[in-house]
């Protein structure tokens, strides 16, 4: 939770997530589930290891949801 000094009340910070899996169906399912939550934002997806590195460098997410067995 983040405090806004001007308002002196807490508000939720959005957690920025990149999903990395070589199966598009799995990525889509995870994205759908995560988007149901107000404080989660899926900012990117990757289908192989090289793309993961590029997306993380480019988007600087808070969380990387990573399949450990992917090509490249």
C-alpha cells in the first residue's frame, strides 16, 4: 500500500506484470485471471527466453511470471 501525503490516505499501487510462457493458451489464461484484479496490470507477454529478456529490459515490470522451461 502506498500513502499519498496530500490526502493522508492509503491507496493501492498497481503491480505491473510480464507473463512468460511458450504456450499461448497458458499466457492467455493467466492474463485473463490477473486482469480480474484491480491492482494487477499485465504489461507484457513473452513466448521464449530471448523475448523475456527484451520485455523485462523494456518494460521494467514489478513481477515476472516465468515458465522455467521455455525455448531459447
